[in-house]
C-alpha cells in the first residue's frame, strides 16, 4: 500500500488493529449503502478498502478514542 501512508494513518489511529477494524467497517458500509464522502473521481484507490483508508487519512471518519469497539 503506497497511499495513504501507514505512518500518516497511525498518527490518526492508535494502533494497526484499530485501523484495520475501522477501515473494514467503513468499506462494508460503502459496499452496502454506496455512499462515498468524496466524489468517486477524487479517490486514488479503486477498491472500497483503499477508499476507506483515504477517508480516514482525510479525517472524514469519526474515531472514538478510549472506547471499546463494537
């Protein structure tokens, strides 16, 4: 994975495991609802998992710190 950088993402999210969980949930949500927070043409990635990571790096996904994930 080249974009977004894992280092940049880990400055936003506490751990790699939490990042995977957040990206997977958002990716499934994109697939189910077909709702994207950025116009499709603006994404670098062609797959929803990459698009979810791009949204995390842009700060478009709310991340609750200090709470247990469902």
